[in-house]
């Protein structure tokens, strides 16, 4: 289980070039990600709260920027920066581009004004599932996490820590052995409240997340109602 002191800590070797991102190339995509991030902040799925996770920022969002035919582990994506989830005034300087990831060497290659999210290797593994995956959201939802079994959601091994090659391997395992391709969502069994959704658009990924969040809340409401009878 991830501890509060681990939250947001980068666990891979980072080969990072610090340089500004071109607003002409990335500005519109960042605006899309920030729009959905605001929705996730308003629903408590991304952000920073002194009462949660020891006060550490949580959650991150990303989008593919490379060609659909790019080789696995080299499918470039734009992702929010390490620790950026708690900034309400985030912008282009709070994003980085991951060019490649290598689970064997536990290494991520990137560039941008800041280091990429500690979950970059997990995002890379999700993009490797297919060229149709264009957006990935990692959020923290206590309701979905608690109800994952009732919702029949694919769940990673609790021993697999976030942001590690083991987690990347779990993403591949779930794709091959569960209904992940149909559901577009999985729960991180060893990362408290961790949930990942993906889709061919930001709207698709967000819709999947909100649909299962509503189902989780509905089940919890039904359980409370039954308890009062």
C-alpha cells in the first residue's frame, strides 16, 4: 500500500531536458486537459487537501501527442508535472512531454519546464495498449476504490507500487486477462483510492470516470438506506 510519505514521489530514473513547451503546438491540448482537470478538482478527484494523503497533491492528466503508429514505449504524451495537481492556476509551464519509457531500465525520457508526473510510466503503459488511447486520467476516488469489487472493475495487484515497472506490467496483465478494453477503467489495488481511466478523447475518458463514480455513489447510498430500515 502506498503511504502518505510516498505520494507523488518519482520512482523512476528521469532523463529530463528542461526547456519551454511551444504554445503553438501544445497550447490547445493543455487547455483541454486543464478544462477536464478543473472538473476533476471540483469533484475532489484531483487536487490537494490538507485532510487527505498527508496534504500531498494527487492525480494527473495526460494526452498523446505523437503519431498513432509510433512504436510501443515511444508513444509521446503530454502530462501534468510532478506536484502540479495542487496548483489552481496551472498552465503550460506545469506540463512536460514524455518521449519514451523503459520499464526494464526503470527510466523515463522527457522534456519541458518541469519534471513529468510520478505516474508517467503508468500512463506510458496505458498508451501502449493501443493507438486509439489518446487521453489518460489518474484520479483518487475513495468511493470507486471501495466499491471496485461490486463494480467488477479490473484491479492491479496490491503489491505493485504506483509509478513503477511492476505497475506498468500490471496494466498489460489486466488488458490481456480482464474486461479492461471494454470498461476503460482500472483500480490501483496497492495505491489508496487510485483509479485510472482512458479513452480516444478527453470527453470519453471523463464520461467513463463520472459514470462509474455515479454507480459507486449509488451503491453506497443504497447501502446506507438499507442500514436504516
